[in-house]
């Protein structure tokens, strides 16, 4: 074969490459349109039956010289790339994403502008046990110049025999103490049916880790005019966490604070493993404020301060931690709650950090 013939074949190959590129991009645009239609209809983007039908049809038309396995591999890669393109389009459309809203969301709560670049703190007992217990903690919180009190009234526990909280009575205690000390109150709601009642007592609704993918609860929370404090599930990916927030905002409520609270790993030295890298990722991917719950992520009183410092250093908008007048007799999570003196030192250290 002469050099001229070789050059001619190479030119022909270049033309075919261009034609293939044009056709692949044309196919990609059609795949995007299909993905958008599926999203509007609430359908799964991945359809293995349809993919198999297309592969079989293509292989039936193949008359060589490529082997059937080679053709299948090539088109599987094209299908995979098209699916990823559809998923990218879905992420771009998320209401919680930076691409949708570049500026930071500021959640206002009792004079606090959470997300304004300053550190904020949400403190209080793991569970509401009595008026006296909550009032003692509230007094200490107020003395430190803080404005937000947390406390569990409904407690989803791993064991059905553990203390499950005081329920509505706990919410009433929180509201009474909050009013007496001028504090906003935050408490977890676990049942969509309870939200209608809860809005009369709490200033911010917490959705806990075990309910991060309770989609009916997320949708109900999105329909009320209260800020939502959404915790990451213990086995949830960051993408799943972001999509849980999307459930809330899609219902009209954009006042959402995300909270990294540790994920489940094989490590036993701490209660969970604090995924500190989630903070900057969430700050980059979404416009929502991001907190770190140092209590549940570590489960260890001696690690609360260093992990809180790490959270603030990496860009968290605030820290949540638990405080009890006498942790040794707490009805839940006694090993991880601070007493009043430890809490005072904790806040002083963070303010001076």
C-alpha cells in the first residue's frame, strides 16, 4: 500500500470519527430529553429491560468485523454515559444546589442569622425529662449569650425498651422554658401527624438521622412555615442527604439547616465516625447552612471540644451539642452529655478560638 493510499484511508477514518461524534452527541441530546420526561413523570431513569432490548437489537444488526461481546461493551459504555448525563441534569435542577441559588441561605431564628459567616450554637439536653432539668440548662445557655435551646420530646431509640421521651408534655416544657428565658426551641418530630401540633410549641423542627428518608415526614415539614434542622442519616451518602433536603424545599420551605452528625463505619472508638469533609462538600454543593452535631458523631464527652473546633475551622456555620445538669442520671445518652461546668468551658474555648 502506497503512502497516498494510507493517507486517503486516514482521511476517511477522520471523517467517520467526526460522523460518530456527531451521532453520539445527537444520541446524548435525545437521552437527555428522555431523562427530563421520566423525571416529570416520576419514573426511574435507569431501565434495565429497555437497555437489554436495545443491546439485543444492536447485536442482531451486527455483521462484523467486531465480535458481539465488543459491540455490547461499546454500547454499554454509551448507555452508561447517557445515564450519567441524565443524573447530572437532575442534580443541576435541584433547588438546594448552588447552581440554582449561588448566594447563601440565611435562616433567621430568635435574632440569630444562621449562615451569615459567624458561629452559632444549639445546646440543650438529649431528652426533656422535667421542667427543672430543662430550666437549669436554659439558664446556663442564656448566661453564655446563646439564643437557641434543643431538647428531645419524641425520642426514636434503637431499643423499644429505652426512654422514648415525654412527647407532647416535653414540647410544652420546652416552650415554657424557652419563653421564660427568651430562647428559641428546637425539637425532633418523628411522625408527620405530629407536625401540625408541634408548630405551636417549637421554633425549629428537627428531623433526626433515623428519619432522614422518611419522605412523608420530609414533605410535611416542607409545608410548614418553620425552619427545619435536617440531620444526615447514619448510613446516608452526601447525595442522599442533599436529596432529602430537596424533598423539603420542593414543598416550598427553603429555611433548612443541614447537620452532619456522624456516619456508621467499622470504627468502634466513637459512637459514629464524624465525616468532617462533608461540611465543605455540602457548603460547595448547596446554599444551605451546615451544622455539626459533635455529641452524636463522637458519643464521647472528651471529644466534644476538639471536634467542635475542627467543625468551626473547616467552615461549619454552627455546632450542636448536648448539656445536662447531671449527666450521670440522664435518662438517655449519659456518656456523651456535658454538665454545666463542662459546657461553660466548652463555649468559652470556642468563643476564644
